[in-house]
C-alpha cells in the first residue's frame, strides 16, 4: 500500500501490536490443532482388531527409537511391531493424508467459487473419479497406483468442470452449485452402478470405492500418495496471495491485476488433483472437504490472524486431518473392532457433515467464503422462455402425451419374458386366462401401475416444490423424504425378519414424514413455521438430512445384514421389482387427493413462483401457502417411495419439460407434467426390464441415465439465458 | 389484380403428412398387439397332467404349510445351495438364478449350462420363472416376503432359510427331507443323508488314525477391498464349521457369527488373535475370482507374515467349487478337504 492510502485512512490504534498479536493468536491455534492431532493419532494407533495391549504397543514403539535397548527375542513383541508398522501406521497415515488433501481441496473450491457449500462432494469430483475408474476396470485393464490416480484425476476434473461451468461459478447463488453438483453426482453414480451390475467380475473390489475407508493393506499406497499430496499442497500454497485478492470480488481482483480466470482454473485443477489422490488412496470419504474449510473459517473469524490464505490453508489441512482421524477414533469407540473393520469411515464423516450442513444452512447469510451467501433464492423464474403457448399447441401436446402414455403403458403390459397380447389381457380381465398368462399379468400389472403412479406422484411433487422454492433445480428427493423412507424401510426389513408389506410401508411413510417435519422445523428456525419459510434453507437442510439418512441406512445394512443386502437394495434401487397391488394404494390415494388440490391451487402456484411480494400484495398468505404445498409434496413423495422406492430425477425433469412445452401457467403445466412423469418412469421400467433380460436394471438407474443429459442441457440453457 | 398485402397472404397449407403417418403407425402397432398368445382354449386353470403317481403332498417351510397336488417334477431354484440338493436328489431343475455363477462356485453337482437363467439371485425375473411353467419354486428367505407371496399365488413356493447357526447340520437334514418329500424322492433323500453320515464317520476315523483328532483349525475366505483385505471366518455356527466340529476338530474362531450363516468378519490384523501355533489355516478361493488372495495379495503384508500358521507353513487351500452353503454333496467334499488339510 502506498503512503497515500495509509494517510487517507486512519491507522488502527495499535498497528504493529495488533499484527503481532494476530500472528501469536494464529500460531497458538495452529499449535493447539497440531497437539490435538498428535493426541488423536496416538488414540488411533491404539485401536484395532488385534489383541495387542497398550503397553506392548508403547514398548514396541520405544524399541524402534534409535539408541533404545535392543528388542528382545520375544515373538509377541515382534508381532506387536509388525502390527504397528504394517497395519496401523499406514491406516493413520492414510487418514491424515486424506484429511489434508480434502481440507485443502475444499478450501480452494470455496475460495474460488465464493460459495461456502462448494467441496469435492458437491461438485461431483468423487463421482467423476469413481465412474472413470469403473470404466477403465470394465475394459479389463488393471492399473497400478499412479495410473489409477491419473484416471481418477481425469474423471474428477471432467465432472468438476462440468458442474462449475453449468452452475456459473462465482455467481451469488450457492444453492445452484449444490443442486447442480448433486444432480451430476447422482447421474454419474447411476452410470457406475450400471457398470458394476453388468460387469461384476471385472469390477470386483470396486464396491468399496462407494464407501471410503482408511484401512490399508500395507505401506505401499501411502508411500506413493504422500509425495503427490506434499507437492500438491506446496503448489497450492503458491496461489495464496491471489486467492486473498479474489476474496474481494471478481471486479476488484481484476482491477488489481489478478488473472481471475487462470487462477480459478489452477485452483480447480489443484483441488481435483488433491481429491483424486485422496480417492485413490482411501475411496471417497464424504463431507470432509466441506467440514474442514468451514470449521477453519469459523476459527478464522474468531482469530483474525488466520484469515489470509497463507495461514488458512494450513489450518484447513490440519482441520481436515483432525476430522478424519477423529471420525475413525469415534467409530472404533462405538462399534466393536471386528465390525468396524467393515464400516467405512465415510459413514461417520457423512453424518458429521450433514449436521454441519444443517447448522450452516440455518446461519445462512452469516457464514461466508469471502462473499456473502445470498439470503434470497437467485434461481430465477421457474417458467421457460416466456412465450405463451397457443391453445392449438396445448391441445396437441396434451394429445401426444396422452397417446404416448397409453402406448407405453400397453407396451409395458405386453412386453416381457412372456409376451402377451391384447386378447390375453382381455381374457385375464375376465378371469378366463390360462395359468401362464394370468401369472405373467398378475405380477406385471402392479409393476406397471407402480411405475405410472410413482412417476405421476413424483412429477406432481416436483411441480409443487419447484414453484414454492422458486428454483428450477429443486427436486422432491432433496427434501429428505425419500432417503428417510428408505432408511425406515431398510431398518424394519432387516431388524424384523419376515415382516409383511403394510408394516414396512407404514414405518417408511412415518419416518419419511418425520424427516420432512425435521427439515421444515430446522429450516424455519426460531421464527416458526408460519413466518415465511426461507426456501434455500429448506433445500440445504433437506440435503443435509438426506445425507444423514443415507449414512444411517448404510450403517444399518452393514451392522445387521452384511452378508445379505438384497432386501435393502430393493428399496434403495428405485425399482418396481416385486411390487404388489397393496403397495400402490398410498400412491393412488395421494394422487387422487393431490392432483385436484394442485389444480385448485394453480393460481397460487403461479404467484408463488414469481417472487415474495406479489403474492402478499394479492392476499396470499405466504407462509401458510408454502407450508401447505410443501406438506402435500412431502406426502406425495412418501407415497411414491412406497410404490417405486428411491427414484430420482423425475421430479426434476418432468416439470421442466412440461413448462418448456406448454408454458409456465401451472393450470396447464401440472397435468402435462404428471403425464410426462408417468410416461418417463413407465418407459424407464420397460427398458430396464427388457433390454438385458433376464438381468433387470432398476428403473431408478434408467431414469438417472436418461434424465442426466437432459438436466445438464437444462442447466446450460438456464445459465446462458441470463 | 392487385397483390394482396403481406398481412393477408393466406398461410401455406399445414403439412398433414406427419400426423397422418403417426396415426398410421399407431394403428399398425395396435393391430399387431391384438390377438392372444394362448393356442389352447383358455379354461379355468390349466393343468400339466401331473395327476399321475403320488397324490397330494404337504410340506412345511419357513412360512407355513405348502400344498402340492402331486410331487413336483420340474423345479425352479433361486439359490445355489438348494439347487445342489435338488440335483443330488435327482430332480429336474428347469430354471436357475445365475447359472454361470453356479457352475463357477458350486461345482460338486454340476448343472447343465444350457439351463435357462432366471436372473440374479437377489432379483430373479418373475417373468422368466413364469415362462418356464414349473411345478415348484424353491428359494431362501433372503428374498422379499412380498415377492414370495406373489409367486406363491400361482406356483407352490418353498422358502427355507439359507442355514441356521443354532444347528446347521440339523437344518441341512430338514432341508433335504423337505425337498425330498416335495419332489417324491424320499428314498434318494434318505440315501443321501446316510451317505453323508458315513462320510463323516470315515473322516473321523482318518483323523484318529493320523493322530489329528482335536487339531485346531480355522476356515476362511476373503476379498480385496481396493487395497485392504477383508477376511470372512466360518464360526462353529456355520455349515462348514459344524462339519469341522463333527469331525472332532477345534475351531479357533468362535465369536461374532451372524444368526443365519454363522459368518464373522475381521481384517488381517484381527487374525493375530489366533494364538495356537499349531492352527491350520484353511481357506477357500476360486481361480475365476482372481486366484488366491491369501497367498498373492497378502504375500508382502508384514502382519500376515508374522502369523503363526504362516511361519509354520500351515496354510492350506480347499479345492475350487465347494459351496460352503450347500447340502450333503458339498458337505462330503468339505469332509475330505478338511481332513486332507489338517493331516497334510
């Protein structure tokens, strides 16, 4: 700074004193963090499934020090040393390295996108790395460590760039980034699931990648990863000054001569490299890249000396290591060591991250990443290009949708391993069909019904959620309902063997609605539910609760049924397999009530999707309307979960397509969306059943694969239209 | 005649070909969908001419009583252990879930590779099962109850547990007896169980002759989880562990088994809890799965190298293709494998 500027502003009362105090404060915090890490590491080393006592481990460690008295010929001590060196030190080193890498990556992403919610998970880096590794494994090539890391890096970079480009990095809309990232991650995850299903022999050993565990078979992987992490960390430290300046804002940074675009690209590449190394070493450990930077920034707000990136980055690295090691220690404290060997660390970090995300969301507007997290939803209007559709066009669209729907439903009824024809269906309806035909139709009709009703309910719920949240990227599955239903269903099915259909559905619906009520309660905060529901908070809290429910489901499956997960997978896959007529009743009832209600409320929906003031001016009670419509969406989604399990993307894509075809008026768009949703899921179920028969691909995977490219196209279009 | 102003120019006639083509295609598709596929006149309930030898049969499975009009001749099996039992009894298996997997992992009773595949063991295709028109479907209770109920409405379904860790061998016997009664092969079933008992007695005698009665052992398999090895141990509650008990061997891993299959999990570090240095470490592997995990992937692991059975060279591999959740056929093969491993 020149003397002119220092003269223009009054200098702070104790200039140099404050600076050195800040440094002292920063140093103290870093030292305290390092001490905590050492303490946790010692605890980490003492935990494990070997029956080696603390005293033996300590003795073995001491004998390794140079100058110590020579180790005795005691075999037990040799074994203790071997356990320590071959099993626990690599595990600890992997935990620390992953924590450091993910902490740095998260901080970089948050700094360049000025979004407190950016992290390797939310920009789909892990999903991209996973699918790249799976694709290579399918070709039959087995890769050594560095080549595998390179493949993971390439995949992660492609996914991250896709998300960051379509979500318009740097814009003041943190929610958009999270939504885009979670949608892309969902699509890539489905692609990976399909590959694992189709090529089980080639992809053996990749199932654990979905989890993220620090367990190591030896020191090799850690020794190879360590140089990459160290080099990467040093390289990103070179960006510190530029990142500090970029925190002032894009324009200010440009005017100060910082090459913003290039810095962003370098930061993203660095972040993806670090994440790729972490993923190659230990699989995707979720949410560390979100927790560590947020905790670091919270500390930095209390201690001013930590704000510049030169100190923030090491602090974030330290915090990341602390989070992962603490998660491991906590897991082994709560769960017996043998079982803990199979429970991935990612489950604990996901639970912790979900709690942190909820906390963050409630303080929206206070915690920032150099830029304030906006308090309003900046998602733009929900309607499409804005032209009114003519009556002829609307009728044409309705006719075509109805015809396609009938045709697809008929095709789904007729096609399968046992092809039937319309005459057979007529016979079956009259009870005159032969045994084969009646059996085939008996189990096919509920499946087709489930697909149609589930798709319709999800599309309707999607319309409601998108109108209320005023964000075209919102999806009913993000409100915590579907993962809650899955968690409830899986828990009941695994804990109570041989339970019937009604108890499972009842518990699933109950847990789903409880999860939804929790989301609404947490999002409303102290103002209560009537005082206007801040919609982006609802979305973020919903994502947090969804993640927590997913982690709980994984934990339940691993603890209670590690050898027979099929019962759980049927619910989680989004499939119509084995559906009976009773499971359709909730969805049918919800649709019968929900569709007329939504049509009656079409005008309210139109007003809600404009902004906050117009409805108030026109006499609509904002809080009550939002609450009522969201509650209806919740009930519809829970009913759809009973019918088709955890099916994604329909609630996102169908309303969009409807609005693109017939315009933004909900009186027209809602029925068309319902028809399109039913059509999409029915077609996905048909394709999944018949393409690779007798192997069945779950309808949820097909909708994700079909819906993802369309969703990316949507994002691009809405990004360029502003 | 003056030219019409542009605003009043008549619009070009709308193309009618596309909707017409679409309508024609739709009609054509609809016409192909008409008709029926059943060649015989649909009567109320087709019969398969099974009212021959043997009258009605009732068996009890995990869900209750199952009634068959006659002993089943053609059976679809949805789990490998049950298939093995059926083949040992000489029953015709007309459909199987994951035929290729069966012929890789459970080869003691081989199945004709041309047998129709009805899908994966976790999610078999009900359509495919129906298309085969079986007399009976046998499955384990690992499949969703609602699905079993659906199947049971049309085809008799016998649902048994995969195993029972309270008494695995007793459950094996009751499984064989249930299947034998349902298929009218009671004589073959009795012979099968008698042969198995004789095999066990023979194994006990061989162990005594070699002076190895009461020898310590563990049976394990495992897989490579992207670098970390997971080990699965067979406690005395498992089928194979119970066979080891019958032979008089002492299983060194007794805790942590699940209530169905008696399996316990740990990692390589946990194997250090096996303290008896004379323990024989018996493991199962399959070349189709990438070969022997315990000798290849763990060869460089320092913890593995320190284990007493590794330093004492008491690591033995069982032959490929023995199914540890099977019936008397696999059981007899395991008797041989365990005796060979412990006495060699």
